[in-house]
C-alpha cells in the first residue's frame, strides 16, 4: 500500500482526498498537520469497515484496535494500567524477553553447531513466537508453543491478506447483495475467526476456574477481578465483558505477532544486505556488552545499534498508513474544510521517505540517526512516526522498543548473518501488504561467532 500512496502523494501533494469506492478519505503526509489532527478527540473514532468491524469483531464495538468512544477509552486505560502493574516495560518483562530469546537462539542453531560453523535457516514464525511469549506471560501467565495447532491456526488467520473483504468494504451498500465467499467471509474464513476467539475463550475459562479474587497473577486475572468489582458495585454501564476480553486478547496477539516480529525480519534482511553495518553493530555489542547477556539499559551506550534499528523502522514503515481514523465532526485540516464522517489516514511511509526530511530516503544509512559526536539523535522528530502519533498511538511502543533492541543485541552477539549463495533478496515489501509492510520470506546463512 505504501508505494502506491507514495505515487499519489508526489502527484497531488501532502494533503489530498481519495475515494475508496464509496468511501471518502483524506490522506495526510504533512507530519505537522497529521500530529495536530490525530491529537484531537474529533479524529479518535474508527470507521465501521466490513473487513474489520464485521470480519473480525462481529459488528460489535470491542477490542482495542478498532473500538471507539467510551468503550475504547475504558479498555485502553485499563490495559495500560494493568500492563504496567504486571511488568509492561519493567525488569520483570526484560527477564521474560531474554528467556524467550535464549530459546530462539537454541531453535535457530543446530544442536551440534560449533563456533565458526555455519548453517542455513529462515526467520519465520519462531520470531513471532518469541515476541508473543514475552508478552503472553504477562497477559495470560503462559507460554505459546509452536507445535500448538491453535497457535498455528491463529497465526495463519492474522497473516491472511484481507483483499476481498477490503474491496467489499469500499462498496458498503453492495455488501448485502454479494455472496459471502466472494467477499472473504465464506464458511472457512468465518469458522476460522470463531475458532481463534474460542482459543482466547479457553484462556479466559481456565483463569476463571483458578481465579483468586484477592490476588492477580496476570492481565486476564486483573480483567476478571474488575468484572467482579463492577458487578458487586451494581455498575452495569461498562464494557468489561467476556467477549471484549477475548477481543482484547486477539488484538494483543495480532500486534505482538505481526508488527514487532515483522520489524525484526526487516532488520536482519538489511544486515545481510549491508554486512559492513552488521559488523559495526557487532563491534559495539562486543565493546559494551561483551559476553554477558544484553540488558535494556545497554541501549543508552549503544548509539550505532540504536541508529541501525531506527533506520529499519523508517524505510519500510511496518505500518505504512496506520489504521483508519474517522472524523466525528466537520474539521479544518491544512486549510481545507473536511466534512464529518470522512476517513483520515496518515501516510507514514510517505513521511518516512520524504527527501525534505531524509536525504537519499531509500538508502539504508544508520548514520542519519547520529549527531556529530556519534551519539544517537533523531534530527526530524516530527517526521519520524514508526508507532504513529496522537490519541491512538501504539499501546505497545515501549515493549516493541525493548524487545527489538534485546533481540538484535542477542542474535548479533551470537551469530553473523550472511546471504545464502545463489539466493536473491528483495528489499521491496510483499505486494498487497494492506496493513503491515512485510518482507518476502528469505533464508540466511548463519555463522556461529567464535
């Protein structure tokens, strides 16, 4: 999606209207205007699109990603507080992340591999499982296993491209007259979503059976205890339902499995394309960390590694246009009067590749994030939005930053990543990447450091 919109931006400017079938939308790639718009409650709503509202959330205002109004505010506020209470971004979560990364190292390396030896592997769903498990211990108090068929099923569900449903969403008045299978909602798809919700329900049911209302073990416990508190107080005007909890868990699964793990896949693709940059990152790891396990606080001394990570977040823009917002009332945007009910999207990819802010924008160059003293520095902060901005800024930004840094430091401490001879590598995103800009699958030649 990012490359197509970039062409339109070059033709029509930094603010332009675009009609998705019957849906009116305004696309913004002026970072100052975008910041002003998304900071307002007037644009914090979500449009009721078929491929999200109907396909995933069963026509209900549930979850975190696509809910709106008071239910969204209530769920987001509770999630932020609960996650902080259970270690979101704290030392306890760092320990969990490192434990998962050690497992990843073991799964990537053959048991008999010795220092100096190399092997071919693929950064696949094992990366997603690593990212998810560091979060899932806090969310549900358990680990997800790659051989669990429900884990594999849900991972597959969220990676399916929603193209038919997206196209149908552009023509809402025609949807009632279209065959369900034609618009991506046939029995297989419908049952697939229901199966994933049933898996989330199993986590909830297990917690209910073992719940101690006086002590929370994890996020699910805290949610169930909040339900009890609201019921005992006689308050029925709230959004803390079992179905909403299942939707929140599904959303946390999606964000954990897709965005951070996709960023890591991009990072190591850039490393094999730029071995000289990989060597500099490794040198910094040796100088600052040595042979001990990496820690989050190390990032304060590892300026080049931070620069390499932030440059990875810039070019492909994992979320190239974020998620659609909806104007709740008429609003002036960049000198234009935009009517209520218009969709708003920030073209993050266009901002991140705008030569006004980034010289040679398609060149992977970590040095652009270093000042003259070689310290990490973001010169154009207003034009750097990997986690979006405003009222609906990414809930898991801190976790993504910590997880990505620790993964990079751990894997490049243990391994050198190279191209597999005879294999071709593509730095363009996969086509039809509608929400997440992911790279094509690739194999790497991994050498164990001596």
